[in-house]
């Protein structure tokens, strides 16, 4: 999200939803089996840091990195509340540069990276090739478009054309693109609860005003609101249920070497010399 999107209300709603539903703990349970033996994790584009925090007990160090200082401030607060001494929220852009400032600031390569709803698969893999020497997990919204199977069959028949087959967000198309490139991977669809607890109808109005503006074309009445809400668990009076389907890819970066060879060479040279180099 943009800096201006991280309002107090947005932070409040995301925090309460994460803690009420246990969404990130459930997400961590799905991720954890694929990261066995890894010790240094980057939660890339961490937002408020909940996924990195949920995985913290499995790692020596978790760098929770986001380019938005308001998100990182919220992550620092959450980490402090939980007493997680091995989680390090920090402002940075893992997608954009090889080094932040000088060679002394260059992090050692991570042996695991997680990208959750922050970048399409290709962009995440580009960043992982530069910064990770182990496992990369990329999680995005599951997108089974109506034309999926026709597109999938067409992609299977046609020759590869550059990197375009790794672009987009269609889960099945991306699987086929990886197969065509001979890249081993694990893919899985996750179906998790991530609804919104609400203290009262006034808070419900604020939430629907932020996220569900098209639901009430005739105005927001108490009856219209309560028709969409369930009873919440104390101390929350209401709960707006929602399930979120996510597509997860797990790939070892050793299988990606050479996929972006020109960029790899430029980034490795810059890393050795301590230079800051923009990378696509």
C-alpha cells in the first residue's frame, strides 16, 4: 500500500482481523513444512509483520522488511508487544535495489524468503535470486479465471516467448510456465478465514466506508449493516466473515540461476563493489 493508505483506521482493522482470526498463524502452518532447516528469513514486503512473527520460533533471525515506514512502525509495536527479540522490522525495498547504502549495510544472503501478497511471481523470483540462497515462498490471491483452462492449453502448445509466461497472476498458467521452464516447485491452494471483527455499528460504518463502498448504494442503515454481520466473540460485538483463497508457490533459488542471467551478473558485480543498482 502507499504511505497515505496506512491510516490509523487501516492499521486498526488489519491488526484486529489478524489477531481475531489467527490468519497468519494458519498461513505459517502451511509455510512452515517447506522451510525446515532454514535459519535466516526475510518477510519481504512484511506490512505489519504478522507472518514473520508467526514464523519467528522457527528461525534465528527474521528480517521483516517493508518500504512503508508506517507499516514498519506498526510491526515494531506488535513485535514489542509479543517480546519477539529475533524479529527485526526495518524499512527497505527488497524489490528495488541490491544494496541500501554501502557494502557494510549489505545483508548476508537469506536462506529463506517469504512474499505474501506483495508481488507477482516473476517479480518475487527476481528479488529472491538476488537475495536468497535457499527457499522462496510466494503467496498471492488464487486467480482461477473462467478462461483458465483454454489459456493453459494454449500456453502448452505455443513456444515460450521471453519471460512473459511467468507474468500475471493466474495460478494454473504460472504452474505450467514453471513446468515448461523445467523449474521444480511445490504449489498449493490455501483456503483461510480472514474476516473482520467490529466493536459496534459505528466501527462497522468506518470499515465499510473503507473497503465495501459499493455494498450500500442507498445509504448505510443499521439494518443493512447487521444483515451482513455475525455475532462476534468478546470483546467484539460483530464479525464480518470472509474466506481468502491464496495460491502458494515454493521454489529453491538454486533452480532459478540463469533465469534472469543478465540481471544476476549486474547485481552480483554491484554487490561485490558495494554499489546501489536499481534492478527490475
